C-alpha cells in the first residue's frame, strides 16, 4: 500500500502528471500520459525505462 502523502508528492518523470495508485495491479499510473510504473518491495520505481506504455502490459 502506498501512503496518500507519498502519492501527493509523486509526479510522472516523463510528463510531470499526477500519479494514481492501482492497488490490484500494484502499479502507479500517470493520469496524464497513462504510463504505469511498477512497485517493487513497497518502493515505487519511477524510471522512464521501467514504465509500461499505455495499451501495453508485461
């Protein structure tokens, strides 16, 4: 679970859009560009090269 305080300060490193927590997928999703960032060991991995592009999944 990602704390709301952390979500409030996170931004997409690509477009600077806001971030939404997707609990069932355990990912963070940018509300602007749709990139999905993984969460590993309860740590958000906010790297462009780790992001899933919209419409794609791994």
